[in-house]
């Protein structure tokens, strides 16, 4: 009896344990599906949002009262998306900890991501603009977290199927938007501008024929589509990835349909659904590929052409390259190093490269080299390249760029060697690992297996991501008509494309995906090559797409233990605590500042100056790291309260000592206070002018302002120095324009040249 009872108790305990284990497994699956849903929602949503990787004033359009305006939400979107991605990673880690599992795919990527996050965080302490450094560190870490998460989640073929559908839907939606821009929006915009040119320029405070007006008109009349993004080049890089996904999937589906067609028993009036679906997929792929050409991005088109030729060669000798994959990688890396060394040698020998755009890039790269020389270990901080570059900008380099247009120069100059090397190791590592041949992708393996249908909740999450993104962060939606145009139409197009992708996946269910797994790394490689001349790994939408797709390519690898099961719960706890801390310390200040800035901007546009000043001051106090908010408040105060305005301008300088625009603002306010000949304020103005010139020596237009102030202060020698430098910069821009037409829009206009000559006469040698 005792033995029987003991046996029964043991059986009951085992059953209870088994039941508990089953519940833990179910909860783990729910958490991991939730992580995948967040990842797909943000991936889809960000492709429908115009985001930039640098910060701007939230009241930069506050030029005159009247009309309607709202504070731009790009910064709030960036930090919100970053925290959601980190939350998705934390949910995955919590799911792993339920059964004490520390098994991960590619743990080296997770370790290097953590190393980069620590280095980027350390660089904040040495950054001048700490708000930008914090934002960039959190955002770049979230991109890497998304890539790591994709490696873990998309080993599940259900989730992988959902990702395929989302990529196909994005390819369709982005292509439709591009064609609409090329054939409808751009012609209408050009016609409207030509008919109302003077009014449009006046609304922007651009005098006709001014350099700003010329640049604005050229940009407005550019026929290149940019989708929902802000520039054509990042959009071209995004389309490289989406085209690769669409092409690979379409070819796989077509191969599957052709095999099925051989054994199909045709009935009169019946359509072979797999073939029909595959043909639609091929048409989508072709239309997506044409969009890359329409962007007129020479870097993207050249990268696509080079990778396509290499892919054809590899596909033709796939058995040979599969056997000698390691040697092939070494040769490819050697070719890349030799090509890069050749470009650097040519640039160093001639101090330029063989075209206008590449010569400008050479100027950016040499400026980045000087920044690395000054701060080799931790760099100048994320988001701080633009203002650091101004100190090293050449006279003939017309653009005050925010980024160096090269991923190597970008990460090393901003995060130093300590942060840049882990980042580059991850970048090259995922490209190498993604290109590794798989046994199941062997050409001899023609067996078809049913691919699980994409889970509807994951597809719904992607659609909800687009809806939420457009509703929460879309700008310019001031009425029902704009809501329909900017929210519902994109949502309908994407949802329809998602349904189409799910139908194609259902009609062409098979599990090999050999071509998809071959073509998708080709898209990653083309993206990487384009990053040699662009900053696409900094722009949110293409950067996130790159890391997620790279993670998906690596997701088929076997998971292995990383640090033992005891690591699972501490890892989850650390991630949860980190997310909570970032919400309190990073997201909340940005949210509160955005709210106050929006109120200030609306009040200013309505003509309520006192309220606008009050709200702008609240915005400045809400985020103690941000320097733009006190500068905005200073501009509003300057009209009536000059001394308070000066105090706000100096606060902006205190928060960002390397901001030349803040020094120029303080100079102008101090100069206004010195109108009665007050030497105290005049000296302050001269000090700020000297600081602004030291931070941005090639700003030849500010040199004219500084020269006028020096003459008013009785300092003709300093005025002469400013004027000589202004003429030197203008002459360099003229020489550059002769060598590489058309003329630079930064060259002094006739009015400015007359002003320069008049000032020169007032301070003769």
C-alpha cells in the first residue's frame, strides 16, 4: 500500500511538473510571438515615416505668426521606436528565462552589441551635444538589438513566413508610392511652383535668385522618388533590400510552380493558381527593381549592378563556390580592401576623386579623419559629427554635412575605435555569415515541404504598426482630407499588399527557399557597398530593414548555449531594468519637451507672444540635455526681452559648447543690446563672434556679419581679417564651380559681393 501510494504521488508530481513545463512553454511562445509582432510592426511602420538621423530645432518653422503648425515629432518617434525594439528584446529574454534557457544564435553578435552599447554610452560623457549622443547611442543599439532578435525569432518558420509577407508588402507599397511621386506628385508640384514661384519663396523667406532659393528650386524639381523617406539615396538603399527579398521569393515561387505544373491535370477553364501567383510575384519584383533606377542614385545602381554580376557568376559555379566558400570570402575581402585602398591612394595623390560628388565625399572623409585624429578612442559622440566637421571643413566644400557619407568614417568618428570596431565587426560578420551556403539549399535538393502559413496576428501587427505610425508621428494632418490621404490610403495599400503576399505564400507553399536565401544576402551586400558613399545605416528605416533582414538570413543556424542557464534570468532582469530606466531618463524628457514646444509653436503662430515664450521656456526646462529648446526660447524672447533672451542663448551654449549656431545667436542678441554703444555688450558680442568663427571658420556669410560688428566696435584689423577670409572662401567656391559646374549655390550673390566690397573700403590696408 505504501509502495502504491508512493508511486501514485510520484506520478502526480511528474504530471504536475509536465503540466507546469507545458504552461511555461506556451507562455514563452506567446512572449516570443509578441516580440516578433513588435519587430514587424516597427519594421513596417518606419518605412512609412520621414525620419532623419540628426536632431533639429522643434520650432525651426516658426518664422511668422498666422497659419497652423505643430512641432515635428521625428525625435519623439526615434526614441519611442528605439525603446519598443529594446522592449521586444526584453520580452524575448523573459521568455527564455521561463525555462532557464540561455541558448542563442550567434552569441558573438549579442556580445559585440553589448560592447558597442557600452562604448556609445561612454562617448556621451565626451560629447558636446549630449542630447544627440544619447539619442544616437540608444537608436543604434536598438537597431543591433533588432538584428539579434531577428536571429533568434525567425528560426521559427511561421514567423519567417510572416516576415516574407511583410517584405513583399513593403516592396509593393513603396513601389506604388514611388511611381505616384514620379508620375503625379512631382509634375503637379513643379507646375504649382512655376505658377506661384514668388509666393512660395516668400513663404520660406527666400529672396528670388538667392542661393537658398536656387537650392530649394533644384531640390523641389528633382524627379527622383524618395517614397515616405526624406531623401532619395536612403530610399534607394531600402529598395535594394526590398527588391532582393521580392526577387528571391518570386523566383523560388516560380520554380515551385513550374515543377507543380508538370504534374497538373488541367481542366477546362481552370487556372493553375501557383503559376498565376508566381507570375504576379515576378511582376512585383520587376516593378520594384525599376524603382531603384528611378531614384537616380548612382551609388545604389552601381552597387546593384556589381552585386548582380557577381551573383550570376556565383550561381553559375555554385558547386565550386560552395566547396571553396572560405577561400571565396577571403578573395572577396581582399578585392574590397584593394579597391578601397585604390580610392584612398587616388584621393591622397590628387586631393580629390574623379567626379564632383565623389570629390565632395573626399572632403567629408578627410574631415572625418581629422576628427578621429582628435578623438581616436571614444569619438565625438553619436549625432555630433556635423558640428565637429565644421571645424575641419575646407573652403571649397560647400555643404555643412551632418554625416560623412561612409559607414567606416561615420562610426569611427562618432563612437571612436572602442565603439566603431565592434560595430564594423558585426557588420562584416553578418555579411560573411549570411553568404554561407546551407546544405538544405543545395541545388540537388528539389524536395518541396509545406511552408506554414504566416500567422494572422503577426500580419495584423504589421498593419497596425503602419496605422499607429502614421497617426502618432505623421505630420501635416490638419483635416479629414489629409487624414484620408496620409493615413488611410497608405494603410489600405499596405494591407492590400499584405493580403496579396499572404495569398502568394499560401498558393506557393514550399520550404526550400534556396533562391531567397541566396538573393537576400546579395541585397545586403549591395546595401553595404552603397554605404561606402552614403549614410544609410544611420537613417532609421533602411538601417532597421538591413539588420532585421540580416538577422533573418542568419536565423536558420542552430542555437547554442551562451554562458549557461544561470545567465538567462539575470539577462532578462538587466534588459527589463534598462528599458524602464530609458523610459524615465530618455523618453519622458523628449515627450514633455515635444509637448511644450508644440504649444509654443501653436501660440506663436496664433500671435500669442507671451504664451509662446512661456511654453518655450517650459520646453527648455523639460529636457536639461537639449540645447535647441533654450535657443528657440531665446529667439522668441529677443524681440522684446533681450537680456532674458541672452540668458537663454548662453544656456544653449552651456548645454552644447560646440554649437556654432548658438554662438551666432548669442552674438546677434548681444549686438542688439549694444545698440547704444554699450562697450560691455559689444565686447560680449565680439567674444561670441570669435567663438562662432573658431567653431565654423568657413561660414563666409557670418564673416560679413562679424566684420560689420568689428567695424562698429572700432576694430578694423579684425574686420579686415574676417573679410579676407570671406573672400578666400568665396574664391575657392568659384574655383570649384569652374572645375565642376554648375556653380555652387553658396557663392556670394551680387548683393553680398557689393556688401563685401563696401566693407573692404571701410577698412583699407
